[in-house]
């Protein structure tokens, strides 16, 4: 599941016109990494929520910006597994 989530996240970043070359599991989503701004991070979160049926609270947005791609995909995959 984690690989599926990661592939989806990378595809969505490309769709949002972010350069995904060189992004790996250690790349942060926020500054010093992918450099998603708050609106872009919210957009990515909504896309992930719609695709995988998970939800992120408004309070989690700051935490998401500090996560790496690997941490984010692990978090999403964990939430999906809890729904089953």
C-alpha cells in the first residue's frame, strides 16, 4: 500500500507542476524539500483524502509540512490499513 500511496503522491505533485526529479522518501514536503506552500499542501491532502478515503484535520497541516515524503506515505498507508 505504501508504494501505491507514494506513486500517487508523486503523480499528484507532477500534476501540480512541482519538479519531482530527485524526490525520495527523505525529502520534506515543506520548505527545504518539495517546498509546498500551505495551499498546495492542502490541495495534496485533499487529493489523497479523496483517493484513499482518509482524513486530515486542520490541526495537522503544520505537521504535514514537516513530514518527509516517506513519513507522509507511511501515515496515509497506516490510516488506510486502520479502515479495513
